[in-house]
C-alpha cells in the first residue's frame, strides 16, 4: 500500500495543444502508461474603451498631478498576469521636459 507523488510541470513553448504518453516503470517489470495533455494558449489583453488608446493627461501646473484610469480586459481563456512598463524613450522624453539629467555617475566607475 505505498504511494508516491510525482510532480509533472508544464511549460508550453508554443501556442498549441500538447499530448504525450509517459511510461512509469516499476521494478523493471510493471509499466504504467499515463497520458499527459495540455495546451499553450495566447494571452489576449484589450482596452475596454477604444478611446483609451490615447490618454490625455491635460494641462496642469508644476507640482500637481493628473490621474486617468484605463481598463484592460483579459480576453484569454485563462487568467493572465501582466506588468505595465513605460518604454525608455518615453521616460527620456519626460526627463527632458522636466529638465532632469540622465548623467548619473556609477559609484563603482571611479
């Protein structure tokens, strides 16, 4: 009456269905076939409002802030984790507009 737990991890590399057979062999004589199946699915995120493709933050005074909310919908068949990032070119333009220098010296470079 002993049992063993054997973890099977699935990391699809492509968007497609996967299916294979794994053969567990016990003491070199008894074989247990197990069908393994899974599917790699695409992540599909979309804006709820088409108008949110352009977010106008308006004109505000220095030191104030402007906040707008956009809503994204996960249209995938499964839950999707994602992280929003700002491209480096956008960060550079913002720094330039606000007179922030990119000239940071690395403490280890001297």
